[in-house]
C-alpha cells in the first residue's frame, strides 16, 4: 500500500534513484517541511514542498512518485475531494489576465461580494453566466479584435427560435485581419515574433522565425494569388502538416473571404473524398510528401486518389516539388507566379464580412457514416482565443507550442489563441513523439506547452525528454482525452510543478466548457470549473438536474446561450443533434454535449466518458474511464487499458472485459492481470464488480484524432461471445 511521508527515509530515496549524499540532505529538508506544518494536512504539506522547490525537474520520476503518493497516503478523496498539486498565490494571480480584469472590474460589478481574484473567482464565473453581455464587452476590449462595423449590442435574445441567441448582431470584421494587425494595447508590434519553427532533424540549428510584419506580407501575397485563381466565397481545403506555410495559407483564405475546409493529413483517400464532397471544396492545398526524419511519406498521391477538382502542391522541402502533377494541378511556385505582375503583390485589402459568415468548415471524428460538417463563423475564433487568454493565461510575449493539425479543432484554436492575444506560435515541423520535439521546446523558450495525454504517456514511457530544460514553461494544457494522474505528475514535474490546465469541449463549441485556471487550486486529471460565461447542469437518470453543490455523476446539459457555439450543421439537423429530447431548465432548452461527468466533493469535475461509454455492472452504473484509471495503475507492465461491457447473447447482466496494451519489453499472462485488475477494482471502486475477460492486444483502435474507439472493442467482444455461445 506504500508508505506515509513520515516513514520515507534515505533508503527509499536511494532506491528511487537519488545519490546517497543528496538523499541525506533531501530527507533532512523533507522532515523540516513536515515539522513546519502545525497539524498534519497533506494539502498544506504538498504546498510547502512546492514553495521550497524540494522536488527538482531532473529528479528521477520514482522520486516524484515516492513523495507525491506518500504525502497523500491514506488520503480520503470522498471526504476531502481530489488531492491538490498546484495552488494560486495572491501575488501571482494579480498578474494573470483574469486576475487583472477582476481587480479592475469586480469591485464595481460584484460590490461587497468581491474580496480578491482567488476568493471571488466562483462569484465572477457565476456573474459571467448571468450577465454574458457585460463579461464579453470586457473581453472584446482585451483581445486584438477590430470591427469594420461595430455590433449593435453584445447579445440579442428576442428571436426565441434561436436557442443560442444572436451574438454581436450587425457587426462586420475580418478575423484574419485582426490576427495580422499590430495592437499597441497588447504590445503586439510589427517586429514582434509571430511564428518560430524548426524542421525535424535540425536540432543543432537555430530556430527559424517570422515577425508579424513578415507574416502579414506573406499572407497578403497568398491572398492575392487566391483571388487570381478562385471565385469569392468558395471553399478551399487544406490537407498538410501544421507548418508555417499551412498557417499562412489558412489566414490568407480567411483574409480573402474564402472558406477553409480543414482535413487532417493522416486521413486515407476515402475520408478526404468524403470531406471534399460534403464541403463542396473547389480545390485542395497539400504537400508532395510528409517528411519524418529521413523518411518521406507520399501525401499528394493520397490526395489525388480522392479525386479533387484541383490540387495546389507545396514542396515539403526545398523550393521545387518532387512529384508529377495532373494537368489541372499547380505547384506552389506556379500558383504564386500569378501575382508577380502586381505592383504591390504583398498588399491586400481584407474582405470584411458579417460576424456570422462562415470562415472554416471542420469535421467531427466521424467513426460511422459521414462526419458532421461543423461551420465556424467569425464568433468561433473570438471564443477560443478568449478562453485561452482567460484560462491558460496566454499573453503577448508568450511562446505557445501545441502539437496539432489544421484538420483538428486545436489547429485553428492555436492560430487564434496566439494571434488574437499577441503571443508567438511555436511549430515543430516533424513528429512530436521524440527528443527532437523536446529539444525544440527547450530551445524555442516555450512558455505554454499543450499536449494530449497519449503523447505524454509516450514521452514518459520512453524517457526521451531526459536532461532537457523545460523550466521556462509557465503553464501546460491538456485536451483530447482523459488524463492519467501519474503521467500528469511526470509532465508537471518537468517544469517545477507548473499547472496543467485540463480542457474539455468540442469542435461545435469552439472551446472548452470545463477547464482549469490560474485562480483556483488544481488536482491532476480534473477540471476546477466551468469555463467563463458557460453554464451547465448535471442531469440524473430522470433528466432532472442535481443541486449545484452536490457530488454526483450524470450527463451534462449545457446552457444554450454559449458564445461561439454552432447554430447550424452543413449535413445534419442542428436542432435534432444538439437540442431534441433535452430537458428544459429555468425556461431554457438545454444543449446536448454527450459527456458523462462527475462532480466531486469540493466541486472538481472529472470526465467519465461519453454517454454511450457507461456500463451497468450488477445494477450499478459506472464508466469505462473510471475502471481504466484504476486498472492502468494495477501493474507496472500496463501501458494502457480499455474497459467495455456487453450483455451475453443469452441475456443476463453485462460482463466486463478489459483490453490491455503492455509496455515495450514487458510480458505477463492475462490471467495474472485479471487477478490484479479484480483486486484493484474491488478495492478502489466497488467490491461487487467482477472482471469476466482480460485480453492483451498490441494496439488499440483509434480515430484519426487519437480518440479511443471503445465501440470497435465492444463489437469485437460481442462477436467473440456469440462464437463461444454457439460452441
């Protein structure tokens, strides 16, 4: 069961990888910190250890595990809420974006209820839900937003047929133009760094860079070339890695009044063809190859298989493409040559459009049938940039790195979160899985690093970031799937336990509906609050909301007034997908999101999976993620687990199966794992739960955006059970 922190001695530290002399000094400082806490309170002791910086980024992970788990040994979450690892300080919080606007506005808005940014955060969050027009008028002044025609108001709710209201009615702007303008208030100057990048394999070279002025001129050149080739308002697809060229192209399409169609570079030809068909794209920009180290993977040939009308091909390396083109296709060089005759080819007048004009078509993961085509208007970029500014504290001068692709929602979010706040975007042109990426994070001086949990798991299990300096990082972000506590411990420790802002939302929301922030204490793998201006309830099985202060588990129902969320889909009935069948609360038709979330003691939120990932084990409802969290830590050989349940063909209670991927080089029998999983589940979750099957497989099925496909594992299990029943 492990030791309590009072029992940790020099031998334990040496066993965890600390040299004997350092272990003696470490033990002395640890005892000193313990004695300094008046009454033993694990949270206060951990806070003290963090203040002393006793745990160093270069200590072996075993040391961090030893101290964290021993501090919280015998800690009862059901009474005290999740164990905390990060605490805001009154001094630091006043220098955060959110703390600063609270200090400026909350004495007037909250009156006597306002104490300080930390004590009054929940009050201000509630205020932002009840008075969104006040909140958003403050935020619009803080971002790089320039209207060519000012809005009549912030929010119009007169049209009752529009569940989400009408935001910034009557306004016009060009959101790409907002990204490219300098802004004195934000200290966003023409000579500010806009993008820095490095190609994989160039670890010993300086990072490349581009100023805001250079970016603007490159974007305007491409915008002129687009005008010479296409008709206004046409949809134009991008299918390539997230490079500086891809970012320039994205902004140029929006600046010139066209619509970006986002397609991930990992998709097969059939998936590309579906997205081109649904979006009615007139052309697609791509690369000749995807380069990973010494290897080249064909991309143009895969795109051509999808039979697009026209392809414009950017070289992955050098100035010339290395493929033979179809007659109707163009090289990047030939495409740009169409504007060489212009006297000012790098000047362009932006196309200003109404706020609700579509700028980008994105797609849901789409594991069955056509994926949902989700149109982003010019509201969506404002929402995602605002959330990054408020919750992750992205500021002018920050260097933000978040490995992603324009085919996924994080691609556009990264663009707008950097350029509407004045931050620098850091791009690694290569795979983020290895040391080369970590070296780039170090050399680029990244201050905000975004991740997905599976990426962190790989870094930790391969130990590829050993010896690198990530201490310039001031905050981390995590999205895409549920986080693993021990992986988060590893990640946070690399930057002296900076906070990891957990984010959970959706493409159709253009943001996260629950998030961490820098004004509340944080616990690994949890969300501390609804995002600013977001309201929601947790529904019980009868569709009735639990009281806001009650610990509970249920499906989330979002308040419909959600700035930046979609009000249409291109290939499905928006009302049917998001509103039909949802209950009414306080006169509002709630919006469906599909997540099952748990509210803990203390008000933290934990995502328990999608509503179709719940299971009924012996009459007790639980979630796949809850079981996976327990099983992931049941044996050192386990890399990851996936829990599914199905009813047997002959009927009867659901049977629980756990699929396992082992760490490289580890071997263990499935029967032995079954015993360990059963013990862990019955001890930590419920003594009535039983494990029927354990199956070790080499890799889990995932969507192209890396989300685990439990449905496929469930179908596989059903098939196997049917075969067994026939035998």
